[in-house]
């Protein structure tokens, strides 16, 4: 699931962001190679990965951004602080 938003609470300020929920599980992967660290190296084994998580994936991610436009006689200046979770 993914959701995004953008609001303008006051003049010149825009706040936006989003979040993602991910069900990161293998449903069918019968011949997956599993590697295990053992003394002196690695040992591998082939078995089903069904139900296991995908490597290096997050269950939840979120972002929040703020964009404030500061009017000047030279044009606009836009500092953009960001928060990544």
C-alpha cells in the first residue's frame, strides 16, 4: 500500500510526504539457495524460501518534505528540509 499527500497550510509553505507498507515475503520459491557462514567459509543449501522475507527490504517507509518559498527582490529562495524515516 502506498499513500502520498501534499498540503499548503499557509502562503508560500507546502508540506508533502508519503508512506509505503510492503508485505515482502516470498510466496513461491522452491529452489532458493541459502548460504550459511561456517568456520572456514560458507555452506550452501537448496530449499524452499516460501514465507521468508526478501533481503534488504523494509516493511514500512515514510517521507516528509517542507518547501517554503521566500520572496525576495532577486526572485525566490527555496530551502527544503527533509525527514527520511
